């Protein structure tokens, strides 16, 4: 469960209902409370919907370097799927943006509702995978703002292998990048030999960056699995 302060953990109404009515926790069962910024502690669930600390506050260091996936807006539940999986993979920052060929358009109140939903999806995914650091979910930006992120590169067929020297990968819409977007001068990175759906490409970008950071693969001209 995520709480505002692990020093004095308190449940909100929604989390209290989830523990009591959905998970049906009994008095005294253990719950891990986290502040989403690396702090966590073991607690006991108290009948009535409170938490009682039973362990000291611990802290998980933030992984380094931070990795970011920015993805172009798509229709339906694809953005939610991408955010869920990117959270599970350990991506630190997720940036939805409007590309030139994005079919979906999030404006005004609609954008605010969608981003709020993505943040809720990220929180639920972080609880499921027991992640102590919540990812940052940015407000919707335009392509220029996403391209200006330090360390940004474009996911593009035939590009170089991903590298932690460029830990921010922009994934375009299924219609591809416009000539203007390609002409920004950002380096291109490849995500594989096949043509991927937009949400699959975003998840693949996150998986590759996370694997590089964890040392599961090495970058030496091409990605290679370590023994």
C-alpha cells in the first residue's frame, strides 16, 4: 500500500475498502506500506481499517541512471497497458505525447482524466510488483517537448542498439514518424527486426533499458545476453 508518510502510515478510504472488502485481511495480517519514494516499512492491518507499524522504516535507493519511455498517444486501453508494463519493468518516468500522426487526441479536461487514470494504473502495478519507487507520469506534452528531454532518442527500424548513454526513448504512433520529426536530429535506436504495435514498442524499449541498467545484457555494438 502507498501512504503519504511511512513514519505515520494511514490508509485512505479506497485502500481501506480494498484491504477490508476485496482482500478480506484479518486483524494482525502484515501489510507493506511505502511512500512511493523508496521508503517502506512492515505494518499490521488493524480491524477497522488502520495500519500499525511493526518494523523500522527502510529505504530502497533509486536505481541509476533513471530511464524514461515517452510514447505517442494511441486509442483505447493501449496507453494503460503500456504504463502498467513499464511500471512493472522499473521505468522511472513515462511521458505521453502527441505526435504528428497520433490519431488519439487528449485535450483539456479529457487529458487530465486520462493522465489521472494512467497514474492510478501505475500505482496499482507498483503495488502488485512490490516496487518502492512510483514512476513519474508526466502530463501530456507535444513532440517538441518530448524530443527536448536530455538523452532522448527515437525508436526507429534500423537504428543503433539502445544504450544507457541515451536513456530516454521516444516511441512513435503506429503511423510512424513524420519527416519533420525524423529531421530533429535525434539519434535512432532499433527495437528489433519486426514491426511492433505502438504499445509493444514502448514496453520493449522499457525492457531493454531496464535490462541494460540491471546488467542482464551488455552493449557492445549489439545487445548480448550475459551468461
